[in-house]
């Protein structure tokens, strides 16, 4: 039986269904144990190379540079792209805070843009309004697994000589107009946190076709130590390396990515069918030009509902079902505050909720989530 999908009814269903959990099996144990037995447990070892090569092949790029987490990958990508202090970098407001934090790490200023109302990724038309003479970069986030409209964003980047970075932390395995997520810009980044499509516990990667950018990323990742002269550091670098043990876990996880993606798509379809007809409910749309990874099935409830998002989450928890709110729009956070309104980001941010989306969920658990959701919404 697959370690990812369990389809038989489970009479001993878990008393609490988490919103996300990793999908791990004996293959992961085997490869991590092999890394431990080899003695190569830090940042040198065959699994680091194998993981990077596997990622590059899967994402259709020439180079993958594995890092300690997704945030360090994004910081590293922006650093090698030459983003400097005093620059402005446009990022979506509706995203995890790391997107803006990585810009701030470089002394640059994140400028927040609104989202498309259908798939909730950054809106190219809104981005265009926010470009100034100080704008040097643009980070496009593939939100909840759905690719951003990268062709439209690439046109803007080319027109205004901007660095375009694809934050594919949530979209490994997604497809945009026939191209893999992570390959859609000069630089892409991935995350392998425990709730992502595949995990290394913590981990990330920078993706690129440019050998000079890849070499630069490898240099800065390891304290900027000259590869030809040990302990010679020509500039300040970072300690952003991944370990061989983490990479071994990643190699095993990559082997099951297709299985995970298939089950994620099934889960989204089951939710869509089971929640059809619930008033005031919208599920994140999948554009005709994209295939989402469906990292998390995420819904929005609006003012037609008799219950708000936070009360809904409390009612679900009382029924043994976890959930998570959508991201708080970054322009509303005190330390990042910028004038609004950004109506789509604010609407989704205040009314969005993600349902349990782990690939290891069995059908009876999904049925329980759907029944609990409908009951909590007063639809039973």
C-alpha cells in the first residue's frame, strides 16, 4: 500500500485532523540512516549533490543550489541578483512575511502590490502602477501552489529592467503554460519546510539557468570562501548550507513527488465537490493556463455567511478539524505598514481559510472535514 494515500475507511480515525503533516515512509528512514552511517552529516556528502541534481532536473533548470531554508534561499537569490540598499522591490502583500523580510535583509524596501481576484497571486496590473525610478526587483509568489502570471510579470520586468524572482516555495510540481514552477524567472526559490510538498525538515533551494548566478549563490552560501583557496574570504557571505542528512531526506521525498501531487489534486477535487452549494464560499480558482500543486486547498468566506472565518475555525477545531487562516496582508503589519487599500489582499486575508491538505489524508477523513465544515457553516 502507498505510504502517501490510504483510501480504506478508518474505524479509528484520528481524534484531531491536522491542517498539514509530512508524508514520510521507510525510504526516507533508509536514506537518512545511510547518511548518518556514512559519517557525512554536515554540508558535504553525496546526498547534497544528488538532491540538487534531482531538483534541477525536476524543475527544468540547469542549476539548483540547496540552502538551509526557504527564507535563506530567497535572501540568497536577491543578493546574487544585486539588490542593493535603497532599492525598491515589489512583492505581493498577500504572502508569508519572509517574502518581505528577505528584501529588508538587504536594506531594500518592499513595496506591496494587490492580488488577482481569481487565483490570488500578485496582479500584474497593480504591479505596473507601483513601479518607480527606484524599483529594481519584483518577487512573484506562487500562492498556495498556484503559479503567478509570470509572462505578464516578465514583460514588466523586461520593460523596466527589473530582476524577476519566482518564489515557488509552495508550488513545486505546478505548471505554468507547460513550464515547471521554479523555472519561470531568471531566479527561482523553493522551500522544504515540514508542511511543504516535499520536506527536508527545514531547507530551500535557489534555481537558475545562469551558471554565473549559480556560482555566485554557492560562494555566498558558504561564507564567501574562495573555492580555490581555503579560508580566504573576499567578502561577507552567509552560512546557508543544507546538511547531507537533510538532503538524504529530500532525495527520498523527490521520489514520491508525483504521488503527492496526484493526491493533492484529488483532495482539492473532493473538497470542491463536497462543499458545492455552500453559500458565501469561494475556492481559490485554477487558471486555464496553470496546473496548481494544490499545496493547500484554501477557501474564502464572505459577508453572506452567518459565521466569520475565526469563528468557523473555532467550530472546526471543536469538531476535531484543524485549519489555518490565510496570511495577514503584509501592508497591514506594523513594522511593514504601507498605505492601502489593497482590496483583494485584504478580503482574502480576512476571510480565507485553508483546510487539512496533507497527502496522507484518507477519504474518510476528508468526508469528516467536509461534514464538519458544512455543520459549522450551518448547512447540515
